[in-house]
C-alpha cells in the first residue's frame, strides 16, 4: 500500500499554490487591461469638417475619366491625447517612437528649452504615446486642368500709376521722457507674454499646428504643416526676435505642402494662415529670405487646383490627393461667404511678387461674381452668410420661397453640388454655440428637403454665378461667416494702389446698407454712447409682396469687433467722414463689453436691448426687465410674494457677488433657472416678474445692459484689440492706449498657463477655467496688435502695409 510522506504532501500543495497564484495573477492583468478605459480627451473644440453625409449624388460620376470606381479613402490620424502636464506620480510612461505626421516638417534636432520647465512635468515634443506612426500615403501632383483659362482670357493685374491715396495714420506729437519710458515698459511686458507662449509652443509642439497649453503636446488641426509656426513668423520679426525668426524659417524649409495626413485642405484657412503668413514674413523682412516666396508658390500651386471648376468658383475643401484630384469638381452649393470672399489679398500679393497673372485671375473672378450678385440679394448691398457658388442652372419655374408648413421642398438635381462648405475656422463659429447643420433639411425653417436624383445635371451647365440658398431664409451680418469679405474690400483697393474701383463701389454699397439696417445703439445703464451691429434674417426681399418675415438679432459678438477699425479705415480712405465717429463708437462698444465682466474680458456673444433709431437712448428699467421676461403677463403671479430679494434697481449687485463657485452655479441653475425658464412653479407659487428677472441676472451673472450671454468663452481672439490699435493709429488719441492696456492686463491674467496661454470657458467669473486650446492667431494677431499699439507708429505703418485678416503685413506696392 502506497503511503505518502508528509514532506511530499507539503511539496504537492506548494506546487498547486504557486500555480494558482500564477493563474489568477494573469487573469487579473487580463481583466485590468480589458477594463482599462483611456482618459477622456482634453476639453477643446476642433473646427467641424463638412458632414460627409451631405454629398452631391453625382460626386463620384467619373464618366469623364472613364473610371467608375470611387477613390480610396485616406486614413485620418487619431488626434494625440497628452497625459496631464502636472502629476504627483514618479512613474513616467516610457516614451514611444516620435510620431511624424509630416516627416519633412519636423527637424532632427529638438528646440532648446528651459530645463526648469521639465521639473514641473513639461514634456518635449518627442514624447508621444501614439500607437504607431502615421505615414502620408501620397503626394499631390499637378493635373491637366478640366476648365482652363486661356492666356488671352486671363484677368490681369491692374497696371498704371498708383493713385495718391489719402494718408491713414495721424500725425503724432513728440512724447515726454516719462511717457516713453512707460510705453517701453509696456512693450517689454507684451513681448515677454509673447515669448512665454512661443517658448511653450517650441517646447511641446514645434513644427505642429497648435500647442496644448495645459497638458502639453500638440494637435494638428490645419493639415499638420505647423500653423502656429508659420502664423507667428512676422510677429517674431516685428518684435525684433531675429534669431527666433531665422530658426523658424529653417523649419519652413522642411514643410512639404504636397502631402498631408488630412484628406482635405481648407482653402480659406490655409490661405490666410499659411500663404498669408509666408508672404507677410517675406515682405516685412525686406525680401531677404527667398525660401518664403518659394514655399508660397509651392502652396499656392496646390490651392489653384481648387479653382478648376466649371465657373471657376473654388471648392473650399479641396481633396488634394491624386486619387481625388482627378475627379470632377464644382463650386460649393453651400459656401460660407467669408471663406469665398477672403482670398483676394493673399493671391493678389503673390501675383504682384511673382508677376504671375494666374493668381490674380483666380480671385478676380470671385470678385466679379460678388459684384454681380450684390444688388440681387434679399438685402441689397450685403451678401447672405451662406450662398450657392456651384453655378449649376436652376430648373425654370422652381419656387424660391419656402414651402408651406409640413410640405417638402423639392430641389432639382441641378441644385446639388460636389461639396458643402462649412466654416472650418473657429474664428468663424461660436465655440459652445449651436453646431452648423450639415443635413439636407432647411436649417432655418426645419422643412425637410427632398432631393430629386433621377437625372444627373450636365456638368457643363454649372457655369453660372452666385445665388442664394433654397433654405428659404437668408442671414446677413458682419460677424461670423461674413466678416473678412467686407474687411478685404478697402484693403484690396489699397493693395492695388487704387487702380480698381470695383472694391470702392462694393464697399460703399455694403456700408450704406450696414448703416441703414445693422447699426444700433444699445440701452446701457451708464448711457454710454456706443454702437453694435445686428444680424438680419429674411424670408423675402424688403420690397416683396406679400411681405416676408424679417427678424433682427440685437447682439454683440467678438468677431464683429473688427468692424470699428474697418469703418475708420474706410472713412479716411474714401472720404466718408462720418464713419470715423461710427468706427469709434463700434470699437468703444467692444471696450465696454470688456469692462463689463468680472474678468475684464468680453464674452464671445451676448444680447442687448436696442434703442429706437433717432430717439434719445436713456436707461429704462422697465424696458430692460421686459426684454428679459417678455412673457411675464402669461405667467401667474405668486400668491405668496417674496419680501426678501433685492429691490428693483439694485439687483445688478449679483453680477459682482462673492458667490460664483462652479458648485454654487450648478446648484443654482438646476434648482432655480431651469424651473423658471420652463414655466414651472417653485416654492409656494409661480415667480413674479421681478423675481424671475432677478433670478436670471443672478444665475447668468449678467452685467447691466446684457439680457443674455449665449457664448461665455474667450478664445484668445484679436478683433477688439485690432480695432483699438487702428483707432489709435488713425486718430492719435492716447485714450485708446489706456483702454488697450487694461484689456491686455485682463487677458494676460486670465489666460496664462505654466506652458503658454489658453482659451477660457467663462469670462463672467473671477477665475475662468482654461480649456487647453491656443489657436495660432494668439501669436499671429492678438499679441501682435497689443505690441503694435504701444510701438512707435512707424513700425508697420498703415500707410505702407495692408494687414490681412490674420494680421500679416503685405507691402503696398508703388506701380
């Protein structure tokens, strides 16, 4: 009989125990890996791409090329998510192989940086945890044009002697020693702010589009060619950072504009940031760096393919790869006005420098179509914010009015186009506001749109001009989606030496309509004499019978703040003397909006109460209350009047109350605001009119005069300081410098991070939350305008340079 020894039994149990531990440890690791969820993405908002579901049903009709197969899809890189910049853990992840979105863009050597930053956890740009490298799959190649312009038909640059244009800049008095010392100190402070953000970009994102100012790392929102780098070139030169400029130019040499990990090129953004950035740097540096012009030509030749359409209106999101570039293209049937009308300065300046008329021809054809269409819109003088640039002919007899409620709108197939352009740029949209709709429904009326796709339209028919959308409602305004089209009219006139009156005439027509319908004076508690610009929505033209519906949105938006400077320039350039005061009033309105909030920064968008035109504009408490609670008469009054609460007239103390913590805001909104706004009752009964308004002011932290704030962010935008700078240069009034300095101090305090500067989520609180986004225009525009405000007025004189919408200075030539 077998008898086990005690030692053998112990050994067996020991082996079993070890095996069990090994088994369950593996199981635990497996479960841990399977259940691990990556950290949530950083709180940032990328500009939207066009909805791929909104397509031309004949987009892939390749009959002309003999190929029926659709082009292969390009692989989009996943956006890198950086771990938190600051950590208490000593366990740093092992750096993986560096990601190269565009290998030729990134140099082999890392930029120099402050070692002290590494002690706080800042990372260099070679430490990324991407799973694998993204390799561009192809390069752009020039293709034979389908719709070429013959040499004889090219629209050529104007020739002849430049006109003697009026002087824009004021004559400045000599400053005292103490004033100069103070100004130079302010200049140095602004320069230090620029260097702080620039060094943060170098440390964490050099060669890429944008830095993440909180976590570190980068994001490539504009094709990964280094948008911040190129956008900041001329600012480096202007601030006398010549070594940094030279280093940045070395990076530009390595950019390959013929390839990208993105399948589309946003033509507008690429033109104003990249093409404008290189041309501005070339001009401001005295044409000493030929590579900047060479790379401009390289990029422009890629962009020129976007204009190869039957009516020569560009497709604004150009699919650049050979697989797509060989396809038939049309202009966009839903084009954004600002994107279509804001290419003229850059292509004109390139044509002047290269003596190549093809670049000027490309934008001159857009100008011609805008001019033809200007008097035919529902609000003559202005263009709708979205328009049809496809040029496809409409079926005779198709109704241009919205269908009756519940009835589908029938589009003929001729209304369908290859792409739908939506604004890529965060400059053109309100972050956190309503997203752009890309479906086929009317975004205004909500009516469904039925698309008849039975008979493909002949491609040669799409040779018409611009037209309005079939949505039934057109919007008109100088803010988002429209701004820079109007801005470029006087600037293009100056760049051409006054040799094309088209731009003068178009500008004057537009401003006549703006003064008549858009300008309004808001009712403010201190009776400050300022102006803002409304947005108009129309179903029919003003003289239509029966009349249509016209509605006005009386708002203030940061994007519209450029208009004060534009009107001031137009006043001096075209002899429109009254517009200089109007420009001052519009600019001061934006300054007021900065001063009104707790942070000292203007919200992205807010609502106001307009005064009646031509009548005294005095504060009216009852009218202000009614504007915030227009349905007060329909809500039952509380049976138990609340005796507590602020008295009427003193309620705005809540806008500067101590209590504004996120938790308190959350509680207030969930227990008070929602119930009031939905009409439900709280406590003993419904709220009285005064209680409702008081609660709204408290919960929404409304400064006196604002009836609502629809977008509370500050996105590091430049438009307000741009107009302050222009007003100072045109008038010489030192008060504009005083206003600008307060603006700078508020912005610098609220946006500065350890690494750079960040957009913030809510300007109505004392300590706004950063959102980990620093767009390239912070270095290209905002800080440049602050710097130029306090520089010697001869630096980038407005009588010698024209600044594009990204603040890149183009030299005004002498013909």
